[in-house]
C-alpha cells in the first residue's frame, strides 16, 4: 500500500497515476474502485472530528460494497481501507483528504485546499478532487536568466509569494565573462563562461529546491534558457519556459506570463492522465 501524505500536490497526483498503472487495466475492466473525499482541519479541536467524518463515509461505502460484491471481495477492500485509515495522523491534516482503494491497494492523499465530502463506488477512481486542488493552488518557481543577472521568484497561481533577495539571488554576473579580444571572437569561450555562470546559479538554487520542491518555469531568451536547462542538476521539475528579456521586468508583469505556462502544463498532464482514468458513478452527495 502506498502512502502519499508527505508529497507535494503535483507529486501526489503524478505518483498516484505512475505507481498504480498496473492496477488501472483491471479497474477499467470492471473491478470496483472506492473514492472518498472529506474536508479536514489543520488545528485542534476541529481535527478531532476528521476521523469520525472519515469513518462515517467508510461505513456508507461498506454498505454499498455489500450490495455490489461478494462478501470475500468486500472484506479485501475494507481491509485495505482500514490499513489506510491507520496510517493517517489527523493531528497533521491539511484542508482535505482523499482515500482511494480497491482489492489491490489503498492510497491516502492530503490536499491543501477545501473540498466537499463525497464518496463514490464505481468502476473507475474519481481523480477530479486532485485536479480541482491543483487548479486552485499551483505554487512554482520562476528563474529569470540572462548572461548578466539571474533572479529567483516564488509564486502561487497568478500572485507573488516572494522574490528572493539575499546573498544567493539576484545573482549578478561579476566574474564569468571574457575580456580577451581573441577569445571574444570565438563563441566556444563565451558559451563556456555562460554555462559556468549558470552552473553556479543552479547550485545555489538547488538548496531552495531541496527544501521546497516545486515546478520550475525558466524565463529568458531561447539560447539562455537552453543553456541553463542543460546545466541543471535536476530538470525533473522543469515544466516550461517563457522567452524574452526579464532582468528588470516587474513581478506583476512576469508572473502572469509564467502562470500561463503552469496552466498549460496542468492541462497537458490531466489529458495524459485521463487516458487511464474515467469518471465513476456517484454514490453519495
């Protein structure tokens, strides 16, 4: 059984699909899939009610399962659900919780957005809460890139969280350039200096990424973003680029352009995922 409580929202969605691709064909062929969503609370004493609300939803699901399956099959699914329930620490809840289960596995995902209570039993899992959550809250980095300066910005949806101003960023290029006229005439020397500058910048950024792994949007001209992506130690979280000169672009002008890339990425991921998932029939409202 997989547990995703400590994953970011994007990782939870993507990993849930990737890890359970093997179960998906069986689910599509008519196996029963359980999807439960409940709103939860971050602080006491409200979070004491969360386990009760989840148990109530599970009880309703069990009744529905007995109407659709043989007792042995119900017991297998309910055992997976009970194991999943046992893993939940309600003292560290976010704003919602989703539980998925069938005869093969169960998975728990905590979400940082408020969702309505809902339980579904059908032939497909209901992943709409995950996409609704991702659409409501998309946090990401923007790295503006040029041969002169590199900026680091953190944003959520269409809004600024912070632009980093410390010893790391903005990172001005005061060292990685060439003054020798002969070398200036050769592109390879200029390119190597730029890449070294970008490599140092990426090493600085790595500390932020390790502490808070988020999607990355690069902002710069086509050549510079290509060079930077080449020098990234970990480009797994890179989702796209915007092109232009952004050394002095105000945050309120830069972020909407980057957010468009984020929205396009989310749409593409959802389309790819829906090859494997379809909507179940509602059981409870």
